[in-house]
C-alpha cells in the first residue's frame, strides 16, 4: 500500500546519502493526517524500516492542509 511505497522512498533516500539515513520523525499533513489509524499504520511501517529501537514517530502537523507540506519542501530549497 501507500505506506510501503513511502518506506521504499525513505530507503532510497538513505541509500543516496540522506542525513539522517532513516527518519526520526515524520510530520503528516493532508487528508490522511486527520485519521489516527493512518498515522499509526505509517508509524508502524516506518518503525519496520528504521528498527523499533530507533523510535521513528509520525506526528500530525500543526497545519494539516495538503499544501502545507509542499510549502515546507519549497521553502527548504532556499536554505
């Protein structure tokens, strides 16, 4: 499912040299961020790739509008 694809993306980023190589925290926005079950499922899948001891956490972003995530990514390109 979608969370599997997300985990494959994190694996790919790590293998390409992302720092840290696995996420410690993932901020969720968009429609799925309003669904507690979806957040728990993502957290469980991310913990699978990071290792349970890594403490990877999925949190609901303060602003859950889907455009918020895009704005964060766009702003990060200016650092």
